[in-house]
């Protein structure tokens, strides 16, 4: 969520060739790591009839390390940046909360993973480097003017802005790669393959 008291999240994604490119761009632009690289495991919840998705809403449970966060996202506003209401709170007992959601007819749906590193610099928003099973992305989150200025500094313009969610990006990816798993998760490596590497 963007800094300040607002519950409005405004962001864009930028596609990268790899994580090293993202780290180099951010370092040259004066960004420093404020939260080290961590695996985020996200699950979207919806009613059996898909009521939230049809309304452009999202209910997500995110596990990152020992931290579990529940997020509600409102419908996205039209524009060159992705802007929507975002409300978050930490959950102490994820398994019990998931059972509560099930009692209320919310079912676990799409699951997606990413390794995320958060960066910041003085006087601005947040930049995150996301390493996902379908490639690497930079997310810029903050005031629209800050996003536009930072994108230019990093060598990007409005034509590079991605406002789609990871669920949407993965859906498009699966259209081109129909044998991909239903969820956007990293492959599980067996112990045998680990020993060989």
C-alpha cells in the first residue's frame, strides 16, 4: 500500500529481462533495500459463484515468512496507473482464518508465488522487485507523478506500464502455454534433483 494515511493503492508494473537488471536499475537510481528478498505465497478467495471477481474485487491471504496478511482490494479505477482501494490487516492464525472464510462460503482459488524485494529512496514511493514463475517485474507504488518520474529515470515510459494483476498476466501466459499448472507457483524440486545439482 502506498505511504501516507490513504487506503488508495496506485501502482504500475514494468517487465524486466531478469532480476539482475532490476537490481542494477534501482541501485543506479539511488534506491536501497528496505525489506530483504522473501517468498510470498498468495491465495485469492472468492464465493463459489465468483461474486468478488465479477465485481472487480479481490480478497487475498498472503504468507511471507511468518507474517500473514489479509488484503481486500476494491475495483480498479480507469487510467494509466492501477488505482484501487486496499485494506490490509495481519492475521495471527492463518489456518483458522481460512476455516472461517470457508464457513462464509469463501473458497481458495488462484494461488501465486513470487520472491519480492522492497526498495525505497528519500522523498518517494516504494519500488518492489518481483521474481515470478513467468518472469521478473518492477512495481512502482506511490503518487502518480512520482511513478511517472521514477519510470522515466529507470528508462521506461507509459507504453511500458502494466496495470494487469498477476492473475490476469498468468491467465494470458496459460493461453500461450496451455500445459502450465493452474496456479502460478514455482516448481517443487525433488530431493534427488537437489542432490544432483
